């Protein structure tokens, strides 16, 4: 318990430094673009692949589980759309990004810490926390919502491919289903969740990387801790935000 | 000039630095020597502000660094150049970008002006036409020289080096020592070098401080070091039979 409180306090102190006024906006702009490429664009392939298959599997499972002729097949499109928008795209994908992006952030900063590169920045008078972490946070906050929107579209498209390719349901039923009772608020809810998750993934992983003490072994350990903690926090915040926003 | 007054530092209840007072003069190279774990690197990190001392004062040219916070401290740090044991070059930047880094952060120079200054610093450390390489593509000795180029880019008033010769062959180590000495004379810097390389001490030290068990045990010049009768210092400096024989021959004048 004491250890957890210590981590929360140290995390808060680090965030205070991260969110302090940057020395040079010009340099930060360049770094934000670099980070968007490193954290966002490089994840695009994985997002595309996962989303299509997630949508396809949801569509298949829903279609094969409808036995009663009283249940309209439009429900398959509706269920696929709702599952993808409400949960699979924002939460599942964020958990996967916590693994990919989070471990990359923690190990990058951890390596910089053990090779004294962070000390070198501090000695020069650079706010190393802000210089290294703020561009990652901003780029994730800007880019992750795009990734999630792409994931939503492709997830629904994955279901469409199943409907066309397998003939398990009429394509028109699937299309009617995805139009059925569409609530824009659900997309807004997913975007809010994504912003929270983006902040959790970048800052929690960065905290574990930035505070590494020791050598390469500790970099690996802290990288794992970063991913595990981010994933747990994503699940907790997913529940809390759902309770606040949907009920 | 940098003055230390009664510096104490503990980690997890273990006192590493015990009431150290010392001064580092401008335009001179002060070398801090001592066994591994004696506290010399911790002391240096306290002086540059990477560790906060538990008590004591650090005074940079009359300004109390220990009492400073935020922007005041940043101003002092901009005039500090530091060489780290592992060079601490930024992996993601090229050699030229590494040297330009402090200029891009703290000056309003144009890109071409910064490149000119970075190339000038690289020429000073005898690195020519390597600016496009990444640090991982260069040798250990070259990385140390690039780190020196980066440290002098802002024309520092204070230069710190933490074991700058570790992992280098004797010839390359002498090149690094001579560069540190040249920079100290040219920029009139207050230079502090942490080392256990006695060749380096004999080559460039104007003043030597011996740290033993976290305390300032001895200070003096190279000549005084040869004649010292301090047992702990003798054990450290003349650890090998060869060094013991060398000392005897120096003292006997043969």
C-alpha cells in the first residue's frame, strides 16, 4: 500500500514537470511530429489487421448464434457496430497499444536513464521530463482517436466482408443493421475513453521508464511493470467512464 | 570558481558524503580521486545538481547554487559542460545534431550558424566529416571526443568530467586528457575531473582531492602526491608493485 502511494506521489511530481511550460515550442513541434510517426503511424498496420479480424469474428459469432426466426438478422450488423464502437475499438485496441506503444516508451526512456542521457539533458538545463514525455503525450492524444476511428470503420467493414464472403446473412441485412438506431453519443463516449487511455498509456509507461534505477535488467522489468499498470488502469477507467457516461 | 561548504549526502540512511568542503579554481583542472564507491561521483553529481545534498552549500562564483530553484538554477546549468562516463550522447541524433543540441535549445542562432559552431567544436576535438554518423556508428574514443565537443558548444564556464578515460586505451586517454587541459586554458573554465586513472592525474591535474569513505581525506598538487605520507592515499595511488618502485625511484631521484 505504502509502495503504491509512493508511486502515485512520484507520478504526480513527474507530471507536474511534464506539464510545465516548454522551453522552446519550435523544438517541441518537431518532436511531436516525430512521436506521431513513432507511436501512431507505426501502429497503423497492426490496427488495420486487428480491426478487420475483430469485426469479422463478432459478425460470425453473432450470426451463428441467432437460431430463432423471430430475431431479425439485422441484429448481426447492429451488434457488430455496437460491440466495435463501444468496446472493441477503444478498449481492446488500447490494451494492445499499451503493450506495443507502452513497452516502447518505457524501454526507450529506461535506456536513456541508464546510459545517463537523461542526466545529460538535466545538466544542460533542459527540463528532461517535459522534453521527453510531453511530445509523446500530445502525439498520443492527437493520433490515438484517429486510430480508433479507423478501427471502428474497419471493424464494421470486417463484418461486411463476412456477410458478403460467407453468405451467412444477407448483405443488405448487415447494412440495415449497422444503420439501425445509431447514436452519435456512443462515438463521443468512445473518443473520451480513448483520450483517457492514450494519456494512461503514455504517462504511466513513461513514468516507469523515466524512473528506472540500475541497468538493462531493470529497464526490462520496468517496461513490463509499465505495460501491466497501464492495462490495469485502462480496465479500471473503462469501468468508471462507462458508469459515468452511459448510465 | 566553485566552493563547497560542508556537503553531506545520504541514500537510504547510509551517509555517502561526509562534511566535504573544497574549492575548484578557475582556469585550473582539479582532479577528484578515490576508490570505487568512495563517493566521488556522488559528490560531483551533488555539485552539478543531479543530487540534492542533505546539507551544505555549493557556491558558483559567489552565487549560492544550493538555494537556487527553477530558472535561476537553469541559468547556471547552461554554463556547465559535463562529460559522462558512458558519453551519454543522444542515440537518436547524429553526431552533428548532438553537438548542435544545446545551441538549438538555448540560442536563437540560425541553423547554418549552429552548424558552423558545431563543426568548429568537432574540428577542435579532431573529428572531421563524421557529423552525419550516429553515435552507435563511432568508436568509444570518438564518442568521448564528440561528448567534449557537445560540452564546449556553449562555451561553458564550468566543465565536469566523470571518469572520462574509462574504457579507453592509454593513447586515446592521453588525447582526452590533453583536450580537457586545452579547453580549460582556452575557455578559462573551472574544470573538475573524477578519475582513478593515475596517468591522467599526473598528466593534467593542477590540484588533486582524495576522497576516502565519503570524506575529503587529502588535497594537494602532483608533487605533494609523490611525497605524501598519508597511508590511505599511498595505498590507493601506489597499489601496484610497479608504482611503489616508481615512487621510490622518484623520491631517491634515480
